[in-house]
C-alpha cells in the first residue's frame, strides 16, 4: 500500500505539520495503514524472540534486548498481540499472545511488585475482553489479591518498590495498575479492591502533584506515620522537574479512574494534567514530548515516544468525558500526536528496529538506560491509541 498520506506528512516541517490538520478521511487512511504496518512488524517479532522471553528494547549494539517473565514490561508484548488480533482478526496473533502468556503465570502470585497491572491486566485483561476466557478471569483475580497485599493503610497507598535506600516509595506509574483493581471489585463483588484503588488515587493527588499539576515521580513515605519523607525523581531530569512519561501516566490513570468511578475529582485532575502538558512552552509542535519538560538540553533534548503514545491514548479517552469544546481540543491533540507517531520521524522502517513499531523512546536518562530506543510499552499504547481512534472516530 502506498503511503500517500505519510508522504504528505513527511514533506512538511514539524512546525508546519502541527498546523496541518488532516481530514478525517486522510487520518483514517493513515492510521489504517499504520495498523497494517504494525501487524507486519509483529509477525517478524514472533520469529525473533526466544520462546521463553519477551521483547523489551534494543541493546547498544543494535541487537534485541529481551526480558524474563518477571520484568515489569513483560506483559506488553502479549497485550500488543491481543490488540493486533483485535485489529486484524488474524489467529496467529491470538496464538502468539496465548503462548507468551503461559510464561507470565507465576506473576499472579507475586507480592514483591506493584507492576501486576502492567504484567497481567495488559495481557490477560485483553484476553478476557476479547475471548471471555474464564481462566484469564481467575488469573486476574489472583493477581489483584496479590497486588493489594502491598497496600499500606497508614499511607493510604500501594507501595511501589522494595529498593534499598527508600522507606516506602510510591511512584506516579502506579496509577496505571489501579485499573485491574477496579475490574476486580466489579468481578468479585469485593469492594475492598476499589477502596484500595480509590485510596491510592486520592493519596497520589494529595502528595504527588505540584500547584501547576505537574507530578513528582517518587514520593517516599514513613510507613508508621504516613508522613512524606521525600519527593524525588528516578527517571526524570531532576527532583523538581516534570518527567514526561510520569505526566502521561497521571493523565491516563485519572482519566481511567473517572471512567471507573464517575468521581468528578478524577476528571478534573485529568483535565488539569492535560492542560499542563498541552500548554507547556516546552511541548514540541508535533506533540511528542521531550523526555522531561524541564530538560536543560531543550530544544536538542531527546524525545520519548512512549510518553507521546500514552498521552495520545489518554487524550482520546478524556475527550469522551468533557464538554464539546474541551472534547474537540483533547480529541484533536490526541489524534495529532498519534499522526506524528505514525510518520517516518517516529515509525520504524519495515523489518528494521528489531521489529518494534516505534523509534525514539527513553527509559531512564539518569540511569543511562534505554536511551533513544524502541520500548515495548510504547508500541502497546500506540496500538491502543490506534484502536481507540478507529473505534471512536465515528462518534
């Protein structure tokens, strides 16, 4: 298929593109082609990844970086395969997702990680949604029961890491793992799952956000008193900066919590975070953020396509819950970010990039880890955003 729309995009500068609104017809064509491309890339991925491992990123020598079943990103690959099965109907993607999920099963019993939502809900949750598999339901309920064992009542939040040097760290990323708990509350009729999720979300609003609705990455608590001991970063530029993926996690998490609870507090929080991001003077014209909004290297700082993908998916959903004027703004911003990610500036060449879809994501600048590389979760949220656009564009 000739990429006529993409050729048009690539003929313009980034700034010009930001002012060039694609017609609905052209946008649908671009994103349909992007889904087809993604399916072809992941067909290659299937043959490249060893059976017991999961694609994670790219090593410094260009080779495929893989992860074991217990690494926090392991669930994104089978989740992406489920999205591609949903998009194409090709049973090969279902077979691949089910095969890889088998390696994730030990995670359901783990109480030493907060990432069970990423690991299990992104994989088995999509399995259950698309197939109604009763085994997936059971696995998710077990995973949810394991996750809430990390809840600290004195703090009102779920502990994130067990790393040395911290008392009880809670990271903004943890908002993403609450969706599984809200699902578990409905499925099990046990309100404790939802009570813990709501408590965590409320504690995060209270302590993670600054007056401008930017977010700290890590809040460290005293487990006995619940007192805040420190406000830090682990992946952003500095403790006082706005790490871009952290802002996207917050936007997505509070949009989801509004969907699940209809509590206006969460909708307002999501709207404020969206305004911080979209109106920030350091938001690039193509709406794919720098790795940190306060990176001193801007405008030469590296980007984080994963932050752009999470943001795009969240904005498309947020547009469904607000008034007509805001809805148009958030929908168009999400669609524009998605169109940027679908252009050659961020999308891999077919068969290259170790078969990942997107280029230019950033894991941790301070840790000099996964710098300007593909990341499995960038692909996952990109695919989710493509499917959301396809599903909701006829609204």
